[in-house]
């Protein structure tokens, strides 16, 4: 039973040599054959050239896929999942912050039939304290309000059966959260705790802008909570406004108001103007996601695909 290991590659030039060494060790550890699918996601460095030079001599079977540009981590993973030919599938980051030993644990769980999906849950992170705090806070709130099954520390790596892979590829939506989608499809799950390593080489391409986009996509694709909150705030505003309007009218008729309240008027305009802008932004985000899916553009474009050993 072969395992196809998908590794998206973007700005990981310095990590490739230690990564290939770890994969060679992993190939010896697995009881079944290993296929590694590298997906170069429009990386501007020498990742593609280095992999083309190293993979023919690698002790494991591999595929090298080059996308036409940078489409993002999740589309790159989807490209690797589609190209893989294994009975089981797993995903690993190229920076080795997740230990490759996890993949062997995933294979054992899947091959024994203990679960259809094996998730790696971060019990501890070797990240800066502020980044770790914000990440834990986000995933805790995400688990409370959006996807209840999401672990508090979030998930970065997973393994699954071919059946789950096929279900995942059958969900064509754009700008989604792959992990939340895996939880949505159901099936039997098992969680494996691990400690996330500190990054040893290079600089992370996971910028603040990408993190914010990932957060918004994770929220808007899996809940209507922002719209419900906006509706609740609007209903509450109408109720409070009606009470104040009644009080104001009564005071005006009884002569209780002698000087117009400039400050109150300005504050009311600012508050309700901001609320209107927020509402338009939330509705616009949902409309944008609808447009993205209605276009039915491919999530990625493969520029080249190679297999090692050839043939």
C-alpha cells in the first residue's frame, strides 16, 4: 500500500537538502512504498532546478510538478493530491517544522484501518510568543464559533485514504480552508499530538497579509456568523433608536429640548455610518467568494510535470 506524500515548495531553497535527507530516512522507516510529490508553487528561487538535479538520485519514487505561478499553499496541495498515485496520502511542509516522523504515524493509523483521516495537532509551538498567542487565540475562537471539531492549536499536517482524497478534490470551491474542509467531509478521524519545531533555515513566506487572508477565507467559507452578527446589531440598533426617538419626541413636545445636540448627532452619524460600511464589507466578501466560485476558474495551472525514476 503506497503512501503519496505531498510537499508544496515555495521559497524553500535552503531547506531542500535536509528535507531530502529526512525523506530518505522516512522511506526506510515505512513498511510500504513511498511516493513524494513535490509541487513548486511558482517559487522565485532555485527550488525547481535543485529538485530536478537531486530527485533522479533519490532513493524514493517522486513526482515534480511546477505550477505556472504562485497560486498559494492550498491549491498547491490540491495539485499534489490529484497527481499522487498512492493508496494513502499525506501532506508535509518543506520547512521541516513538522517532524517527518508524523508521516510514519499517519501511515500506521491508516494502514491499520483505525481512521480515514489522521490529523497532526500542535501540542506545542516553537514560535515567537506573540505569534503563538495570536494563533492559539484565533484557533480557539474558530473552534468555539465556527468549526467545533477544530483543535485549539490548529492543524497543519494530515494523512488520509484515497476515498477521502477523492471527496476533497470533489469540492471545487475557491479560497477555502483545506483543514476545515477535511473536517466538513466527515469520516473517521484520529488526532496525533506533536511539537512544532523552530525554523532552522530560511525565512517564512507566511506573511501577515497571507495570514489575514487565510483567516478571512477560513471564516467566510464555513459560517454565516458575520451576517448573523450584523443582523443582530442592526436589529438592536433599530430597537435602541426607536426608544431614543420616542424619548426625543416626547422631550420636544414638552419643551425639554432647547438647544440642538450637535455632538450627539455627529456621534450617531459616525456610528451608523461605520456600521453600514462594515455591513457592506461583510456582504461584499460573501459576494466575492460567490463570484470566484461562479467563474469556475481552475485553482491552479500545471506548467510541467516530471516523474523520477522516468518511465
